[in-house]
C-alpha cells in the first residue's frame, strides 16, 4: 500500500513527538514492503527527496514569518498536494491546525487521524482558542474515517464525548543497555554532573507540563534541607512562559538549565544517571518521554492524572502540588528495584516499536483502497 503521513514537521526527527513517531513508523513500513510518503515543512533542515526509502514532499511553511497562523497554511498546502496524488490511505497526525481543512481531504482516500491529547485543556490558551480547539476536535472526530487513541483514557473520552469508536495504539520506547562508562563520564562532566547526584526534568516549557510546580517544590525542599540534590532542566526556555520561569528560577548551585539537548545518547545518559525523573505532563495521552524514562530505568515522579497513572500505575510517585514535590524530596521517597523492573517490563511487553508499528500497519491495511 501507499501511505501518506501528514501533520508533522517532517523527518528525520529534529523536533520530537509526532516527528519521532513519523520517522519510526515510516521507515518500518518501508522496510516491510510498503510505499510511504511523509510531508515535510519547508523550514525543516533536511532538504533531500527521500530518507531511508521514505519519499518526502516539501511543502511551504511560513510559520517563521506568521507564527501559529503559518501552521494552518502549511497544513492546507499538504492537503491540497495530497489531492493530486494516488495514495491508498492517509494518516493524519493531530488536528489542531488541520481540522479546518478536513473537507478538502481527497474524498476517495480514507483519512485516519491520530487524535493525540486533549489540546483544548492546555492552560496557555484563552477562551476563544479553547472553543476553536474543541470545535477542531469534534470536526476531526466526525470527518475522519477512523480514529486512533494513544491511550485508553483518550479512547474512553472519544467514545463518551463524540460517540466515536477508536483504535488504541500507544507510542513506543526501547530499553537500552547502560551506556559506555567513558561516554557517561564525558557527557556528565561536560554538564558538571555526578551520577546519581541530581534530579532531572525534560519538557517543553508549557504551563500544562507543571514545570513551575516542580521548580517551586524543589526550591522549597532546598530551603528546608541543604542535602537536596540539584534539579537539572532540559528544554529550551524560548517562549514567554519559559523565559519567565528562567528569570524567576535562575541558574544556581542547586539548579541547572541545560537548554535543548538533541544528542539522544546524551539524553539517555542523563536519564540513566538521575536520582528522580520528574514528569509533569498532564493533558496528553501516552507520553513518549514518560515511556523513554521508564525504559531508561528512571525513578519517576509524575503529575497525578489519569494519563500518567494508566502507564506507570503503582510504579511511580505522584504529585499534584509543589508541596507534594517538597514532601517527596524531603522524606527521600524512593522506588524499589522491583518497581523499576516493572516499568521496564511494561515497555518490553506493551510499548515496543515493532508492536506499535505492526498495529498501525494492520489498521492502515484495513482501510487502504486499491488504486
């Protein structure tokens, strides 16, 4: 079958999230005998027309000049281009800026939409944007031939809210061996870190990732006890929220801002050697960064919500407030080796790249139409 993947910034992955997923799925499908086309933003640094056998179509993206409005232009261009081609099935990733154009999707080609998280619940949006996102969600749910939910909680929500069935397919992660000790020492030394002597947070600077809650709780723990380990933050504070956080909680002996770290080996080393891994995401489904932390054997302290609990269950500590964070740190809460092993077993049992890609292949084949 010939599959088109729309809705991401492009491959190879330079962004995260949907882009990482698109790269993994597209290359897997090609390896298993299918033809795959991925739409890339014109702003993507990769300029070739193919990547590991995946065909790439570059579409105009004015986001660098128009901001968020540019995403709507980019999605429109991708959909209009898809109308001129003979795909068997289209996989649409997300709906935030594409739902307004759903009526322009090629009518003869089934459109399967990965519904992602509950975008309208993000606290950074005002009431008008909230209304638009709820409308977009309903439009995507009603106009798609099939829906994909990356968590059981999202699957239940789609059924209860829109009366629509969906196929549950999560994201994936890989359990990796401990990395070379020399590489570990080189990376940690470059950041001035010692194995097991820091806490770690990796996230985009968004309010619904509860970075402010974690920072406030950690600072309170530091004020109460000088033995509190430093907090290391990975994520670019480029937006206004991130800049405000950086100004309020600047670089200090007990707090390090590393900015964006894009070397995946370096990120894995940071994960494998942290004492606590903070996961504050609250509005998504099955979050890839949480799966990656589980695969790395992290002791996880997660925001208490149905999405995170559905993944880690009893094998994590949870927080709702900065006081919870402070209390956990001061009482020196800890996960057992059994709980860490449980999380890794969940990855190898339920969240493998092959299992996820095979589930997508099965669903796409069910809907693919011969040309």
